[in-house]
C-alpha cells in the first residue's frame, strides 16, 4: 500500500490514484462493524466515510466513558496495588 | 478620501455610444462607470489617497482616468486600453492621454506610491500582486472569459451558479482575491484565456472570484466570497486529492460553456447541458465525499495530512487503536468491577495454562463467587461470536470443578477462535505495562486458589481477557499447546 502510494505520488500530493482510495475505503469498510455486517460489499464511499465518522465518535465516547469509570474505580481501590497501577496505565494511554 | 471625492462619471455617458456595453469599471474600490471604449476613468478611490497621503492627488486625477477595472472584462480591459489608445475616438482626449501616458504615469506613480502604481500596473500590466484589497466595491471582474466579446458576460453570469464547487475552490485560491478584486482581475486576464483550455484549480479558482464579484451587490458578493473562502479553506484539505476529479468535471463544464456560448446551436447546447448535468451530479457526489473526508479528518487527532490516501490510512490506524483501547479499558473495568483481580497476565498465562479448560476456571469462578457473574455479561456484551457467547453462558452457573463438562464444548468452540484470541490477547497484552507483575489477588477468589492459584488466576485473566479482546476465547485451555504456540509468537 505504501509503496503503491509512493509510486503514484507524482506532482506532489495531488496525484492520489483512485485505486488507493478504493483500497483504503475497503479497509475502513471492514473495520467499521456497522458497515461490515450490513453492507459488506455495496456501501458507497460516502456512506463508508460517514459510518466511519460515526463509529469513531462512538468509540471515542466509549473510551471516554470507560476511562471515567476506570478513574472512579481507581479511587476506590488501594492506590498502591497492582490493579491501581494497571488502571493508571490504561488511563494514561 | 476627502480629496478624492470624485463624482461618478455618469454624466459622461452621453458621449458613449448607447449600443456599447456599459461596463462598470471598478477601480480601487470605486465603481467607475465606463464603457470599454469610453474610458472614463474615475479618480482613484480615497483609499489610494490615504495610502499616499494625498501627495499624488494631482497625479491621481490624471491616473484615475486610466485606472479602472471593467466589470467582467479584466482581460478585455487589459487589452482595450492598449488597443484603444489610438482607437478611442469618442474618448476624451484626456483618456487617450491617460492611456498612452499611463505607462509613464504608472512609472511615476510607482515611484511615488506603490499602492497607486500597483493599481495602475494592475490595469496596465497583467501581473497584479500587491494590490490592496478593495472589498467595498465588488471588483468588476468578470474575467473568466477570453476578452473577445461581451457575450462572455452573460456566460459568466450563467456560470456563476453552476460552479459552486469551483467557486469555492477558487475562492480559496483567491482568498486574497476575494477581498481585492485587483488581483484576480489582472490574473484572470491571462487565466481566462487559458480557462477554457486548462481547467486547473487555479484557473477555475480565478474565475470563480470574478464570478462572485460580478454580483451586483458588491459587499454581498465580497461577503459571499468570504464565505466561500471559508468554505474553501475547509475543503482545501481534500481539494488537492480531488483535483483530478474536479479538473475533469471543470473541463467538461468549461467546454460545455464554451460550446454553449460559441456555437449557440441547440444540439451543442443539449450536449453541453447533458455533460453539465452529469458533471454537476458527479460534483455533488464528490462534494459529499469531500465533506465526509473533512469530518473524518477532524475526528482524527493530530492529522496533518492533506491527501486523501494518507488521511484514510491514518483514520484506519486510529480506528484500530481506538478499538483496542476500548477493549482494554472494558476488560480492565470489568475486571475491576467484578473481582478486583488484575487480568493482565496474558503472556504469563500461556505457560501457566493448566490442562484444564478455561471453562473450568470460569466455572470455578462462577460457581464460587457471585461477583463473577459479570463475566458472562462481559462475554456476551463483547464482540464475541454468538456461538461462543452462547456456549459460555450456560456454563457460568455450573458448579465449580465441573471440569469434565466444561472443557469439552469449550474446546470445540475454542479451537476455532483460539488462534485469533491468542494472537489478539498477546497483542493486546503486549502494550500493557503490567505483563510482568503478577496481580495481587486480594479478591475473595484467593481462598480458592490453593494449588490452582496460578492456574486459576491465569485462567481468570484469560477468560476475562479473551472475551474482551475478541472472540470466544474462554475455551482456551484445551488449546494450551496451541495457544502457547500462538502466544509465544
């Protein structure tokens, strides 16, 4: 992929081949569960991008929410315990 | 400003031939009404005076005459003055003088006042660069077309609407041009000639501003241009990547325009219209995609890529990392909530993996501690394969140490998902900094962890981790050798 991209990059950053984009959109399609389960083959690029945005937003929300809960948990357990260290590491990622 | 309150040369119109197209000349923000032949130059707007401080007031008056920008005909204007210097019959002599002397005047002015000369030079010379923006009055730049005839004006007006994206693009290109009609005025002159031939972003960009400038509401148009500029700025990110798309569309559009205007025949018009329709729909689709791409780009942190492909690549990476992070946090959170055990020993688990199935461990947990109940929830809640979840579910309530029952179904199930789970686990576990530390099990489970202590802990971890990380994993134990292998990778 990267090699293909570099090959295609002529004239600066303006020469992005269609194939590259199609390929990337395909990858995204597989990553986003909503698209993968419902429209595995026929989701148009715009829909894939839209769903990707939605999915990223939901994931971000979820990470935020879980981190909040983790931090709350952290407060309840012994700060010196291994669990606390693990939780802290998770939160700091 | 005060000095330059020159009256609008309306009264001069009578001398102008009626059949001539009255072009609204724009000069330094002031609209100078004038026909192409009848170059009635307005004095430069007060702005110029202010810049000069009024030193050139006298000269300005002289220069004003030739300082004008014809609306929608920058190109023509540029050409006309040169051509008409000798040909302007009805033009007042002074205008002719202005036309001729302008070069000298310009030179003089240049020396005296860079701003002023810039205006002049703009008018006279193609390269306009440092023209002070003249936003108040819409620059009469309708220069998109070759300055051959005024028919282009109509074309320009028609074009204004259909090319929103081009306008937006061009608006971005001419962020300065939007404010100052001068720049685009001059540039388009050369650009317009090329416009039909080459539909580069820049070319179309130049045209767009002129189109926007065409609108009668100068301020409104400038405001619109500003809006377009802002929009363009947003779109600029994806614009480069889509240049090739847009260019093709613009080319078609341009050619259609040219066909319409030049040929004027119905068939060509129909063809051009069909092509335009297609282009428009294509452009709309492209715009939608660009919109989404920009939204995606905004969501991705620290994304500074301007081309689509790398941006999509980053999106994919970010999505994967987000998914992993969510899994980890979920796992951690469930573990903490459930039993307070630290389930981060993926690697260690492999070696400690007892021969008994994970199901046993799970069942042990389940049976022993109510708090373990969350595990089944975890399993089902996570993205486990439905089958795995179903299998695991009923097992939870099983009494502890029902080893023989558990492993069997689990093994069958696990083997399928084992590899993936193991791999995932190892990958997930890898980033965790707590690999090395064996969790201090303070939870009530410890009482049950006599000889099975390590195994139990490990199994617990595995069970918890597996479902969180992926798939069905609880039935790992039967695959110990397999998991170990995969885990060791």
